[in-house]
C-alpha cells in the first residue's frame, strides 16, 4: 500500500477538476467510481485502485493492490505522471508514505529451520 496527500493551491478545487476530467474523458486512462471516491485504471494494466478522501485543500489517497501486493507503484507512478503533466500549476506539494506492507512483514517473520544437533 502507498499513501500520499496532494496539497492543492487555494481555490484550485483540484479534486472536482480531476473527477470531472475523468468523467468527461479528458483523463482517458483513469475512471472515477463510487461517487469519485475510488479511482481505477481503465484498461486494468496496472493492478489495484486508489481510494480518495478530501479535507479542505488536501486530497488523501491510498493505493491498494490486493491481487498483486507490492505492485502499487505502477498505478502510483502513472497517476503521479499525469498530475505532473497536466495539473502541476494547481498543486503545492505531494507527500508520500510507504507504510510497512504485509508482504514485507511476512518475509521478515520467516524463520529457517535448523538441523538437529548430532549426538556423538
């Protein structure tokens, strides 16, 4: 999972602009569902989806890929590239967090079996 916040410029109304652009076909590769709270890649070449919530001028995003854990970076990269290309003038900053995923935690918890000692 990747979490990030998009901090928009005052009065930019970026969330509404992005959702409207997805619905109008201006952002052809992304689709907004669930009343603009979930974003998916249209041709599903990038696994997972992104959940959104908006508070004042901050859009909180969470990229999730349950079928292919660890592959969230593909969706994140495609979306971030589109933001930088078309909407950079409306964005102040983007903060990214990489919380410990269950895949990494599972690998760290793996313990090797030791061979029993030989008695002589």
